[in-house]
């Protein structure tokens, strides 16, 4: 799960969200988003599910470093 922050950043930018907008959607702070993107904080299991549902991707794609975003 080392790449989850990188993947989150890519998804956020691809969908045109600012960190604040994404944080509002996910009901977390924007600093939490930024810390996850920088690899300073990991997401909870429930947050991984929210992110995967929002971006319509498998939670496996987020969590497994060897899987790439399509």
C-alpha cells in the first residue's frame, strides 16, 4: 500500500477535484487528503471503500502497489 497516496492524487486530479472538494465528499479534512497523498498517513478500511466507490474502481487497485490505475 505504499502507492495509495500516489494513486489517490492521480484520481483526484483526473476527476478535477481539489483536496478540499474531495475531503468534503469523503467527509474528512483536506489535510488528511494531503497527508495520504504524501504518504504520511494511511487510509482506514472504510475510507478505502469510500474512495473506490467514488471513483468506481476496485479497492484492490488502490491497495495493491503492483496494480495500475486504468
